């Protein structure tokens, strides 16, 4: 079955700390990969995406993610977090096979709390 | 780009009632998606349209749920005979045809009394 796992439910960091949030997806051939962020009281917003090419992708607000195909992983990183990064982060996968090409499969999300 | 608009933002209803939600996608986005999100979970796919055609439906979409996109623009999601388990945030998203990413609305929060 198609599934996405996010390793951490809640991460608490101090400002300026480095961030890495894990995301693994079940094997399924060609995929498009996404990280979305949901700030308190706001809608889901795209942070970054990977379709093909360079496995290291850069997104908005200093975030980046690395696609490691052999590990079915797409981890999100940021060298130095800010208080304004406090939000919930969702990894999502679009499996491009089996006739299912429309929907995103989301992980359960990771809440990030950054202490000022 | 005015974003994806959903109405209402909140809906409180009694068990057994019917409810209908509306989604207005970003103009010129051919694809429109519905998701459901419950507490502590990520969004779960319900169904999606390309123009007016409903191309995919999740097993989560029981026969009490129906979605339409009659003119290929806005969409409605109706839940008949609501149950406690239908309490959730219902999210709508849209994207251009043949490509991602999906742009999400603020959602409609449904509470069943």
C-alpha cells in the first residue's frame, strides 16, 4: 500500500539550531515529492518539490530537501531555524503509476516548535 | 492569483443532517481535489476532478459522499446523513492540468453534534 512516514511527531528546537525532519515513502516506482507547511491558522503552503533532476532541492525560506532514491527518503533540512518557522510540516508523495496520478499521499505531519 | 476559496469556514450540524461545502479553485486550474483531515493526521485524499470529469475516488468516499464540478469551475462536496465520524476538516486544492503542485484552501471545519 502507498504510505508516507514522518519520523517525528513533535520537534522542539531553540532559535539558530539546525533542523532535519525525516520522511520515507513506500516503494512505488516514479514519484513526485513535496513538503508543505501549515503555519498556525493558515492553509497548507508549498515549501518545495522534487520531480526529477538534482536530488537536492531548495525551497522557500531557506529550506532544502534531499531525495535519496535508494532509501525512499526525502528529508527536509534548514541550517538555522527561526521562531517564525514554528508550524506543522507535511511530507507528501504523488505516485505516478497504477492509474493513480492525481492524489497526494501525506504523512501525519511533524509539529515544529522553535523557542525564541 | 486569489487562491483557493472554500465556503463555509465552519459548519456545525446535527447527526443525520445533510451538509454541502463549496470550493472555488484558482482560475484556470483544471484539476480540483478534495481531502479530509482529522486531528493528528495528514490530509487524506477523497476525490479529484479534471475539468468536470471526476477521475478518481478514494475508498474513503462512502456512498453518503458525493462531489460535483458541473461546469469545470467550482465544486461542491455533499455529505448525506452525517455521522459523528464525519467530523473533520475538509480541504480543497487545485492545480494546473498535468502538473503539480496543488494549492490548498483554508478548509471547511465540520463538527457533528
